């Protein structure tokens, strides 16, 4: 059983740490959160069926611990409980920051970076990419509308996607992009 935990640790530690870091914005805290998840897994090693997929469980555990960390940090660092307004402030803040669906923070970061990259594309490439990805037009329809060959459309889309991958990789979001859109096991 400890071998199962070691394998999971080796396979998921880096990406779980990065996942936690996106929420807590503190390297030490992110490492502590992931280590706590694996420590709790080790404590419960006799209760867990390691034949089942563990990826979703690990990510959910890291998410929950990250939320708890944020809540505790906000309460300790910035909030006094002197009035009902302060308590309402905490509730409002947590509703707007923590209680999103699992991947909303990552999705916001991804969305911002994708928009930044797409806006930086050369005019024709930008137009073709928007027509393809936002308007869901087929390559043939784009070519007809713009009076260019289908091959040009394909090359421009390939160029845009290749550049987007590089942009996301440079900004540390490529692995999250694939994680979010590949789904959990």
C-alpha cells in the first residue's frame, strides 16, 4: 500500500503543488497542502481502495485544503470580528473568491492569457482564429468569406494554436489547460 502512495506521490506531486499554488499564491503553503493530502492518504491507507482512480480524489483534497488555507489566512490576517458587518464581509468575500467551482480561478487565468495572446496575433491570423474558434466556422467557409485558400486558413490556425501553446507554456498554464480539458480519471 505504501508503494501505491509513493507511485501517486511521484506521479501527481508536482502538478498538485502547482494546482494548490494557483489558489494560495504561496509556495510553502502549496507544498504543505500537498504533503498534508499525501500524509492523510497514508494515514487512511488501509481504508482506501487503490485500484480505483485517485486523480479526482487528490485534486479535490488539494482544492479543499487550499480553500481552508485561504479562509484561515483571511480570518487571521485581515478580519476582526467586531461587528456583524465584518462577518458579512467575510461571507461576501469568501463567496466571491473561494466558493467558485473547482477550476474557476484557473479558467480565469487561462481565459485572460488566451485573450492576451489572440489579441497579439497579426490581423489576418487573428481574424481567421476568431472565425474558427469563436464563430465556429469551418475552414472552407472562412476561406470563402475572406477570399483565400483553405490551405492558408489551415496554416494560420496551426500557427495560432502553436503560438498559443508556447504562450501558455511560457506563462505556466499549459499543463492546467490540458488538465482542465482532459477531465479527471
